[in-house]
């Protein structure tokens, strides 16, 4: 996980009691006593009934639901993404990660709940098992015209400009790796 995100989260947790009058474990207990199960309901409850600001309410809700990605080890996040019917797609992810590992020492691989963010100072790509039969590789290539397998990201993900749909590890070829390297270099 990105160290600046971890630092920000830790700072919020450290300041929570001063700002709200309660510690994180105390707030989690308050939330659990309500029996609310949805993130939005918990945020609304904390803001409305307790005057907690949105940022802190969001933090508390994630911890109460144990849904915060920073509470789950990176390898478990990736394992969960490729569980069940999507297990056959893991070789695609493995091939991408192995190939990009040679791009440079500043490469950061940051698993999230549903995808893995690839960063070089900023996000340059992501890898997401989108269906039972396909992994989508999102790539930031501003100014590059979509053509062939390199399509515009459209509604896939607003954090990337392009997408490549991949159904087998052999489709992670020199062309795809070239686009990833181009995006990596541009992000640094």
C-alpha cells in the first residue's frame, strides 16, 4: 500500500480522539452496537447523530466493517481477487507483475480490494480481474490514440486513459508490455 496513504490514515487515527472525543476502538464499538451493516448508513449515522465529519465517519465505517484495504495484507487482497472462478486468471496477473518488475526500482505494486494499482510516483496502470474470463489492464497513455487492442478506457476506470482486455497469459506480449513501459516512463 502507498506509504503516504498509510501515513494519512495513521494521522487520522492518532487525531480521532482529540477531534471527536472517542478513540477508534470506542467508535467501532458504538457502530457495532447499532447493528448497521452498510457503509453509507454508518457514515450517515455518525455524521447525523454524532456530528462526526465525513472523513472521520468514513474511516470509522471502514474499520467497523473491516473493509479498509489497509487492514488486509497485500497478498490476501490479491488472493481474494483471483479466488474461485477467477483463479484461472492468476497467471495473467503473475506474468504482468514479473515483466514490469524489471522496469525500475521506483515501481510500486499497490493491491486494492478489486484491482492492483501500478505506480511510478503516480499510477501508470492497474490490473483488474473484471470477469471470470478476462483481466483488464488499465494504462495511462495520455495523448495516445486508441487503436486495435488498446482501447479507450471509457467507463472501465476513470483513473486510466486506456484498457487492454486479456484472456490468457500469452496475450501479455511485447505490445502490451511496451504500452506499460511507456506509461511507467511517463509517470516518473
